[in-house]
C-alpha cells in the first residue's frame, strides 16, 4: 500500500472513531440522526431536509426556553444575516435612513444621507417619499420588508421611485449598493448637514452621548467622540443607554476600560453552578476616568448596556438615572452551523456585576426582587406608557431633522406636542451633573 493511501486510511479511521465516541458519549445525537434519516426515507409526504433541520433546532432551543433560558435562539440563514450586520456594524446598502412620515404614514427619507454614499450622490433628501422599491409599491409596507428589499449584496442595483416636494413628477433612480458602516454612538441631535451635535443647547459644557448598541466599532467610535468633546472643553457627559439592547461583551468592557482607574473589576462571567469563568478588569487608568458622568437607563436597557451601567454605578464612577433596566444577565455565544450559514445563539454563562450581584431577571421572579440596574436614590424618573411613546416620536424626529417644526414633515398637532416635550430623565441627569460641576454634593 502506498504511503498516500495509508495516510488516507488512517485519517478515515481517526475521524470514524471520533464520531463513534461522540455518539457513545451522547447516544441521543445518534438517535436524532436516525430520526431525521427515518423521516427522510419513510414519510408519506416528502419534506425538505432544510425544514427538518430547522424544526429540530427550534425544538431543542424550545427545551432550553422551557427550562428558563429565554435568550438562546436558533437563527436560519435569513434570520442570521441581519444579526451579523448589527454586530459588525456593516451591511450592503445605500446610506440613508428611512421611516414613515405624515398623516398617510408614507415611506420616506427621514434624515440627510451619509456623506459619500450612493444616496448622497443620487441627491436624495429628507422628506422625499419612496413610492416603490425595485418596482414594488410601498403602500402599506412593513419596515421589516423595507429593510429586506433595500439591503443587499454590495455591487447589486437598487431601484427606487422617488416623489420629492421640490419636483413636479416622481423620478426613478438606480443606485448601486455599497458597504455601509452603521453608527452606534450618536449625539443629542443632528445638524443640517447630517452630522451629530453632542453638546446640549441649554448647557454646552455638558454633552449627550447615546450608545444604541455595542458592536465591533462601538469602542473606537466612543473614544473618538470623547477625545473630540474633551478637547473642545466639554466638562461632563450624559451617557444615554436607553433602548440599548446590548451586543458585544468585549465592546462593553472596552468602554469601561476608558472610564475607570486601573485594577477595577468590570464584570465576571460564571458558568454552571456559578463557577467563575473569567474576571474582566481594567489594566490601566482610563483616558477619560476624570470626566464627570451620568448614565441613563430604562426598561429596555439590557445585557451589555447593563454591564456598563452596573460597573460605573458599583465603582461610584457615575450616577445612574431613569428607571430599572431590563435584567438580562446572561451571555450568549454565536455558534456557526452549516459552515456559517445559520447560527445557534447559545447561553453559556451569566454575568455578575462588581458588587457580586447578578443582574438577571429570572422567569417568574417578582418585581420586588433584586434584578437589573436600578437608578441611584433620588434619581428615578419613570415615564408612563404615553410619555414613552411621545419620547420615541420625539427622538425619531430629532434624530432625522435635528429640530421639530414644520420642516420635520410632521403634522401640526404632532409638531405642537413634540416641540413642547420635556425629556425628564435627561433633565434630571443634567441637573445632577450641573450640581457636581458647581461643587455641590
């Protein structure tokens, strides 16, 4: 036998033995494969293997949910791609923000296009209505379908039918999708050119930095903004983590590294039976550890956002303002399946704040139990459901147009309501920082 054939035989034996041992360690893996094969060969109705696989994965994840792990998830290829785009902060698109405007709830451009993108070169403008996407009318369309149609492979063509208030007739534009980098660090409002203004109009010595999620580029974005603001003389920061669902643990740790002295625990991860897996701690004094800070959280601040808020609160680095956070104290790994086409989002650890408390809101835990991140004493500001809805409308218009008046393409009643809206949690955070800057306890 040749050396090459002998090598192939040995590799085959090793692989076969490994598969056999895995099956022997967990015979249910073998039984599952047998079940899939039996259905494929013997069912009266032929069922695609893809659907059988999806069903088996969702069934196993359903068992995890039954045992209290509500955050593990199976995502098929179509579901996995948007998550990858969110984490990597990149997708194939045209560089414009789209929403619904006016009494007719029409699909429209709601903010100036990002500079240098296909949308900017096509001269798309805020207030332009999108009548059709790839020749598909947009009447009654859902935002999930809008994203599916507008995003795509870089280099592919997107056709939009645009109706502009400044033009007599609709026009059709063909745009070539490019790689678009999404922002996760935003300011208080937009300028007319689409850039972010971080300083407060009412008190320019204080700036608002909003982190909407924690992705691959969040830490670099945060460092750049902090460097710019401190160089401009900003004396205090409101770190707004409201509506932040979390994201990358590494990004959350990197942000905390910039804000704390050396040797401070940021977060611990623990596995089964609360066995310590890893303790994340600062390795050097943070570049911005002396800048006074308040952190805003709400009922939708979760996971990585809670790690940051809890860490800064436990070390007395920042006042936490708002209302108790979501309470997601578990960590998920993204495990590729089918050579990366689909993903298993699997809970593998819990995280514990520097004080030693677990943030997680377990299924069935009462509201008076200790979970989540609660505001500091005297700094609770809870919005009613109606106030929260108004806040979301206010933020959407302010993020798109910077100001709320007739130029923001809202009806007069909406303009009147939003123009007088007071963001109470933000005001409370600003008042706390102003007192600190003025030397008051």
